[in-house]
C-alpha cells in the first residue's frame, strides 16, 4: 500500500509538473510592493502570475505622495544555474497615476531578482524600476527607482 501511494503521488507530481518549467518555482504570488527612490515612496498590494514558463505578469496598485498608481508589467524570468529558487527577470509595462486633480502616464522598465524561499510559501523580489513619465504638459525620467516585493505564493 505504501508503494502504491508513493507511485500515485509521484505520478501526480509529474503530471502537475508538466505545467511548469524550470524558470519558475511558483505559479502565483500576492503581497506587498514597496517602490522607493527618486520621488515619493509608493506602497500597495500586488499580484504576480506566471502565464507560462518564463512569462509572468505583475499587477500593482500603489499609494503615496498624494497619488494612486495602477501598473501592469510583463516580466521574462530565467533561473540562475546552481541557485535553487533564484531567478533574474526583465520586463516593462504601463502605469497610470492619479492625484491632486492631475493624471500622468508612465512606462516602467524593470530588471531584478526574484527568490522563492525553499520550503516556505514566501517569495522576495528586488528590482530596478526607472520610470519615464508623460502627461500634465511635461515629461520626466526617474532613474533612481527600486522595488521590493514580499509575496505569499500559491
């Protein structure tokens, strides 16, 4: 009976494992994003979901500096060989900010590291996320922006 149970569990793990590739160690993570650096510090909930293999989307609603920012980023991930749970990623996406009677559009390129803690449903990320602003009659480039993400994975 023990061998049958082990065989069934192994088969289930193999079947479920076909949905994932080596580039990801979790499917979805939800938690808190802290966006700091040039300008205001922004904090809010965010969700990262791997659509397939190396391709993930990150959605955030951030608050700070008398504004609300909504952003959606595409991220391409790859693992570091020999470092279980550690991935690098690059990507970009649009963001819209509202506050003080104004709104602005920005493009957010991103490059960073993502670490899934082995044996725990936790993930930590750190990235460089400069921001290119458009709107309100002027534009701006903030190179010194960084993000720290803390997520519960499932």
